[in-house]
C-alpha cells in the first residue's frame, strides 16, 4: 500500500513538473517568435559571426620561400616587360541609335531590320536624316518638319503608319522632323 501511494505521489509530482516545464517552454517560444523572427541582422552581428567562424577554421600554412642568391650578371640584366596594349579609342557619335523592326527600302536600297545610327543634317534643300551603319553612310533620307515635344534630350522614334510605311521621327532642341519609308516586301524573284 505504501508502494502504491508512493508511486501515485511520484507520478503526480512528475506530471506537475512536466506541466510547469511545458508552460515555461511555451512562454520561451512566444518570446523568441516575437523578438527573433524577421529581425534584420546588423553589420556588427554579421562581422562578429564571421570572426568567430574564421577563428575556428584552420589557417593554411604559408611556406617561406628561400631567397636565392643572384650573381652579378643576373642582377644587371633588365627584366623584360610585357608589351603595353593600347585600348581602342571609340569616338563619340553625334547620331542616335535606331532599331528598325522591319526591312525598308528607298531608292533601290534595302535596309534590313537591325541597328543603325541616325544623324540630322541640314542642307540647302531642307532637312535630311543620314542613316549609317558600321561607320558607312547608307542613305540620306529627305525629311519634313512635324510637331513633337522636346523632353530635354534628343530622341528617335519609329512608328508604323499602317499603310505599309514607317515613319522615323527625330526630335531635338531645334526641330522635330520625320521621314517616311516603305516597308520592304520581298518579291518572288528575290533570293533572300
């Protein structure tokens, strides 16, 4: 009988201790989730953690090189230097970059879709848009003035007119000009 009551008392004590520990654990977890989750790491904490990790890592042994004695002939000989390579100079361009989305043609010249430089030119006859590629003048397109809003820097637009033509619109501080080009449709005799 004493053993049974002692066993029951021991079970009662263990259960009560277990309940207290469970309640304390819940309060600890609540405190942790409130304070630690999504807390940003400060640079000081990060640096301290990195120093701790590095202190536990083994550092590689550095081998000391023996100094070789040079004779007088080796000391007097100049050390060859590698040749100095000049960087290619890229000249600034006054043109704006144009991307033609479709192939166009003018004066029996076909401009395939791609990238070109466009510069505004003023001649006696009026405005022209000079189209260049790889430093070569491809074509000078006659242009007419139009309305457009200058935004503080030169701009270049390509607009589809819907009539198998595109417009290249060039806007700068002095003027707004446009040139029309027909869209190139290859015929049955074309090789491309």
